[in-house]
C-alpha cells in the first residue's frame, strides 16, 4: 500500500505540480532571508521586512534553496511527498492506539490513497507540512493520554503526583503544535482543541472525584512548549518592527497597509461558497469585477441591488477601495445584518462550512470552479464529479465510524479538533476547501473504525 501511495503522489508530481501566487510570496521571503538575512518581501527592487507570513514554510524553502539553488521546487515537492507518506504512518499509529491493529491498516490505506492529500504534496504551499504536524501532535497527545490512563489503572495512588510518569509525549505534542502554528496561524486551533479537551477531562475527573493534577501538568506543558516555539518570531516582530505580533495578521497585511473591513463585512453577509471567492473576493483589489456574478442572496430588494451595483461600479473605476467606499460597504453590511441577523451569524457560516467540507477538491486542477454546469472539458468535468464522490465517501465513512465509535479511546480529542476548526472556518469570508484538509487525519481515523 505504501508503494501505491507513492505512485499516486508521483502521478500528481509529474502531471499536476503547481507553484501558486502564494508560493512565490513564500519563495521571495525565503530567498531574501537566505541571501540578505532579511525576512522580507521585495517591493520595487527593495527588500522590506514583513510579518505577513509566518516563518515556518519560508524556513523550509530557504533550507532547500540553500542546497539545490533558488527557485528549485522539485526538491520541495519530493520532501513534501515524503512528509505526506510520513503522515500516513502517523495516522495509522493513531488508529492503532485508539482502535485496533486492523483499523490501523485501514487508516493507512485510506490516507495513502487519498487524492486530496497527494495533490497538495505537489504544490508549494504549507498544507502538506501543516497536516503532518497536526497528525503528529494528535498522535503525541493520544500517546500521552494512554500513558496517563495506564498509570491510573496500574497505580491509582501515583496519579496524585503532580508530574506525569512520562512528560516526553507532552513535550513532543507541544513542539508539534508549535510547528503547526509557525506554518499557519490557524494551527492555533489545534492548541485550543487540546485545551478544551483537557478542560473537559479535568471537570469529568473532578465530578467523579478522580485525580486530575497530572492532566493539568500535561496541558500546561503543551501550552508552554508551543508558546516557546513562537517566542523568537514574536521577539523579532517586537524588536525589528515594534509590533507585538505572535502570529501573522488576520488579513496578512503589512503594518502600513489598510484593511477594507467594511467590504469584508459586506462579503460575509452573502458569501457561502468557493465560487464567489474566486470570482468576487480574490480579484479585489486591482482587478475588474463582474457584478453579474454576484449570487441572488447578495441582495434583499431591488433598491439594495442598485446600491450594491453602484458600489461595485465605483470600485471598477479605480480598482481600489478607498476609505469612503469602504464606509459605504460597511453601511450596506450593517443594514443587511440588522435585517437578517440569523442569516449572518448562523445560516451563512453553516453554508460556508458545508461548502468547504463537501465541495470537490479540484481547486488545484484545471477543472472549472462551476463544475456543476458541465460546460468544461469532459475529462475535467468527470474528474470534478469523481473527486466530489470520493470526498463525500470519506465524510460519510467518518460519520458512520463515529456512529459506532464504541468508546474509542481519546476520540473526543479528535472530534473536538474537527468541530472547533469547522466553527472557526465558518467565520471566514473566503471558504476554501483546503482549509478542512487539516481535519483529514481525524476523518480517516473515524472512518477506519468501520474496520475495527
């Protein structure tokens, strides 16, 4: 099965390897960091220090460029393929620890043959390493929890001690969480999930009058080690840029770069799918926007439609959002939210979450983003439908595995991560399917319970 997984990833490498716009941002930072010692972006030939991207992925690129030369992405892809195959083994280990050896074999097969994981392994983005460290952190947490449970069963008196019998898994878990955060700021959801799970476990032990001090120590160890990994980056931002910024900014903006908060809030009053992200959200600013591509849910009345079209027409004249135009978008957003708060705070976030989970994951492939219209090349339409079916099968298998969980050890930690990450993603203006890939280790483990 490992050979089949490698073959699948090599197919994507030779047929669909991609260097995206974001890849070039990371590469620019990496080269400036490597050659000039400046963690910055090139602006009109001048390297300007930046904090818009966390240093995890640029550090990986810089290391590879140092060995193979700048802009050599093939070694990057090979390293990511190896990391992705490593993720398969880590997922299998979690399934072995939480379910059974038979489930571990199923989990490995599901991970190795997952086309979505394989696809991103041949793209110069953070996803592959982010998924690896997410799975590794969960595996370390499961290992530590199993150790605590075994200690409790073997020697109940020992659990009254403040320190766990082995603190190594918790240090490794914290380091993995820190690595995930250094790759993407939303890696912090993993730390929050561990914290929420531990808080619930401590409350449960308190209610049952069971020892709980070791759980506190384990949780604190994870938090402290994860925070320590961010210390150099935080210090650099404070010392060099005079800004307390332990993560990247929410909108990846520079210090002197304005954010059109009013426009973003207006987008969240109607955004529900990835199609509108590509057609409306990403082109702004700097590109013309076709107002005809706005979905009908962007208007509540004919008058509101006219106001919206006028706003987009004004934008198309200058291809930028001035403070005045942003204020007009904000006023429109406030009016829509006041009229339909349930839609804004509940229905649309749920639709965004559903779209990220159920959409065919073909965003890296030439398939038309409007795949359901079937006006694309036949092979890409077939691929989009096929990917959609495969994705749906993974989600349904995970759901079925959860329904017969039969007290899977530590399943609450995995479920907590999936729920918290999904809820967070529902708050974003740009629902991109790739944001749910970090949950796939948990999804595969849940699905493997069908083979327990």
